[in-house]
C-alpha cells in the first residue's frame, strides 16, 4: 500500500470540503488530515482533526504561509477545493506541486475550459459535441425566443444563474455589468438533468458514473444512478478531448435523446460523497494515481440506487 500520508484540504468549509473530509478521515491512506478555511464558522472544524483558519488566496502572504504550513506539518498532498482558489493556482502555474507536496487538481486544459462557460461552449462546438447554443451577453441586442438561461461566464454554482423570460428581465439582471455573463439556449427539463462524475488516470483509464438528479436550492438534493450509453460515450469522448488527468464533473440535459452538455466543472463536485458510497471513489483514485499506486476498484452494480441530500447538526 505504501506509507501513510499527511493530507491538507484547503477551502474545506463548504459542502464539498466537508464531504471530502468525511471520506479522507476513513481512508486507509490517511495518516494525519488537515483542513484550512478562511472562516471557522462552518462544520469543517468538527470533521477535520486538524482544522485551522488561513489566509484568503488574495492575501500577498498566502503562498508563503501555505508553503510554511506544508513544510512544518510534512504535508504529502494538497487538495484545493474552492473554484476561485483553483483559478489562482492555475494562473500561478501551481498545479503539480506546492512546497514539498503534490497537488491534486484536474489537468490544465480541463481547468481552462471549465473555468469559462463561453470557452466551454466553444470547445464543444469545435469538437462537434452537442451543447446548448451559447452567446456572450454583451453581444446581445435582442432575444427572439424565450426562455433563455443567463449565467455568469466565470462563476460556479447557481448563484448567478437566472431563467429569463423577457427582455426586461435580461436588462435588469445585466444592468450593472454585462461582460461576465453568457446567454445560453434553454434545454427543457422534461427528459431529465444529469450530473456525471468523470475520472481519467495518467495512463488513460477512464471511469464514469451517471446520476439523474433533482435540484434543491442549486444542489443535487435527490438522484438515481442510471445507465445511458449515449451519455457514457459523450463522457469518454470528453475525457480524451480534454486530455483529462484527474476528476471533473459534467452536467447535461437530454434533448430528443441527445446529451447536451451545459457545464464542465473542473473540480470535485458536491455529489462526491454519494459517488464514493456507490463505489465510484474518484477522490481515492486521484490520490493513488498521483502517488503512482495501482488504482483500487470497489465499483459494483449500483444502477437504480438512489441518493438523498441530508443535513447534520453540530453544537459546542
């Protein structure tokens, strides 16, 4: 198995970070688990045995403090969670190592494409992959067919996502700044929405899982593992076209039986814990692949199994 390792998860306070902490706290590879967030007003401090408050990535001393922390605690692996922080590491060309620790992120092209919703659409278009028509909001003079989807070009999650039914609504939501928005063709929900885990190893082995989901306040509140050969084929094609190494999340809807990809999230997703329970252990595989270990495989036939988003309470 190799030696036990010290793991640091940054930006661990959100739902993804907390899920990752739950997985790693039970992993056979974990020696000591550390978590850092810019606030302690979250449940991560109950999940991570060694939790601390750190600097935001925008602070001028952020990298120096991070490297000192890694050195002092003999960190072997760093897993950044928050998308703004991932953008920072990508911009700084820090994707392989930081200090003496290995970084766990998706590979460079997947990050570049996934960080920008317009770039995502152009990437899919150039490779003849199905996607909703997507335009820069700043280029829009009038819209003839409603509804449409208005979303932040660089945002993550559903905070800056709006279903628009009139030009008045479009002008209202873009009144302050239209540069960071894209307009996307609306794909009806009737044939379902899917969130898909996609992993590819350094040796090119591809693993995927397809979850048909229902959203609850922007998150996957309920879902079911399904089998769909058309979706799986799209995922495998994307993994190759992106030259993917690591784990990402693909969101899509079916339109007349065709999978229409509308999001490529170049990071671990909020369904990571559900997937792990189903045997799709992309977090563990990412660690094994980074360390040169053979990939474990605890996958089983889980088609038809369902997940439900719950809540936990912590008090002090």
